[in-house]
C-alpha cells in the first residue's frame, strides 16, 4: 500500500513538473493511462511498472528501463492525443511484460553479437506492438497504434534502423494478426 502511494506521488509530481503547458493530454488522462499500464503489468506478473515523464525531452521518444520505469518524453505528450499516447505507453508496457530490458542487458553482456542483431531487435519491437494491439483488439476498439504510427510517419520516422523496423513493416506485422480480432469483434457485435 505504501509503495503504491509513493508511486502515485511520483507520477503526480512528474505531472506537476510538466506545468501542463502545451500538453495535449490532461492530468486526469495521464493518471488513467498510468492506471491502465499498472493493470496490464500486474495481469502479466509485473508489479514494478512506473510511468515517468521527461519534461526536458522535446523529441518524440518513449522507452522502458530495467527497473520498471516507462519514460515518455514531453514531445510525445505534445504530439499525441490520449489514445495515441496510450498506444505508445502500452507498447512500452509490452517491453516490460516481455522483460525486454532485462533480456537485452543480459544478452549484451554475454552475447553481444545477438544484441547487435537487427533481427533480434526488430523481433522485440514487433512483440511490443502486438501487446499494445492486443489491448485494443481484445476490447473490440480501434487500434490507436496505427494513428500513432501515422503521426510518426508524417514526422519522417518510417526509416528502418538497427533497433526498430520501419513503420510500414510494423503495420504489416500487426495486420497479420488483425484478421482474428476483426472477425471476433464482428461476431460479438451481432
């Protein structure tokens, strides 16, 4: 109980530091997103997820750390609406649930040639995308990760790198799994 209170106070402090200037997402929406992330982490046996906001970073960036922190830049908060922000944060939650930060750190020490492998790094990104997509599809909701990818694409983020596949490849990967959910949701909605 005390740990949860401390975590909520840290989140509230992080939000207050934003000053809420030029923020596309409200204080209440950030708390809602934080609660969803905690719920998803807890369902998946991960109880140390904490949402942090880096108010000094105007770039469009989000990442997860080995200690359970999910860090979102001010640039993302300024760029994305609440649903797109949720999608990006769920993607990072997927990394936490899959224990990607710990795995990458372990492999970097013991098998550095694998961590440098584009195939390996892309695979973990695809899995995190599917984690976020599953959240929306399992609720028969629009998959807001597409909207976030569209904004990133407009910002010329469609380039493939050693750590991330191109946005087009990420969308194609999600679409492979989408058919099952679309069929399920049409059946449920009848």
